[in-house]
C-alpha cells in the first residue's frame, strides 16, 4: 500500500521500484519477484510492471503501457481508430507504430503489437495526451491512424478513389461524415512521407467530398 501511494502511474519501471525499495529491503530483486508471485505486481515484460488487481484503483492505461513496452512507439492502426470511434468494432489488441522492427508482447493485461514505419513519416500526426495520473502518452491523430491502417493493409493494392471509397465504407465501415471531417492537408503530408498513392487519393477524395457537401 505504501508503494501504491508513492507510484501514481499505472505502469512503471524496475528502476522506479528499485529506487523506492532500496532503503527498505536488502534484496530488491528478490522482493520484486516475491511481489509478482503474490500477485501484488504484474510483470508486463522484463523491467516493466503494473500493480495487481487488488491494488488498482482503475484499469491499467493501455496506451501508456503500449508506449512503455516498446520505444519509440505511438498507438495507431485499429486501436486508435476504435479509440476515436471511427470504426464500430471494439479492438482488444493494442496496435502501435514504431521505428524499430515488428514486435508483439503477450501480457497479463492483453496483447500489444508493433509495426514499423519509416522515419520520414513517423513524427507526422501524433497527439500527446496528458492525464494527472499517467502523465503524457502518444497516440496517432485520427488522420494518422487511418493512414497507417491503409498503408499497412498490403492486400488492397492500389485503389482508385472509387475503390478507396468502397474500402472505407465496406471494409473498415467508417461513416463518411467522419471521413470528410478529417484534415486533408495533414493526410496529404503523410501521403508524401509514405509515398503512397492510396493516401494521396484519400486526401483528394476528402477534398472532393467537402466541396460537394
């Protein structure tokens, strides 16, 4: 309980635990292992922890966990689209973009997957969210999340504007009002960074629909 008072974030590092426990116990690693065995701590991966269910005032923040499990990364793709309400399905796998290679983690709080994106596109369209408990966390804007999803969906090939419209409506089931509300200028910038004709067509399609609205 004393640790819970001192650690306000839902996810934290071994170093944080070590700092707080070093003056209280002689063998910090043994103490941490014991707390994991007792269910007082959850080990998400080596060096990254959350409190056990008994000590959680609210569920572990999955976006914060995703950011910490594999760095640098930002939450994107299906999870971000669901977070913004752009797709109707609830997504249970937390999907992220990273500058590193493809990676996945199976943890007691869920599955986390990471897909690589090129450096020139990485920093475009990322939001920094802040809350008083967990601090800052990184998630794609709706525009970037949609661009990442379309780019990652290799099976669709090159789409005309008409086919892209069908893909958005029938495959992703995104409401057209939500699509038209997106920032076409940002999507165009992301398209250039990705060198993606599909994303260029997406920006043009949004501009066309806005003019006809």
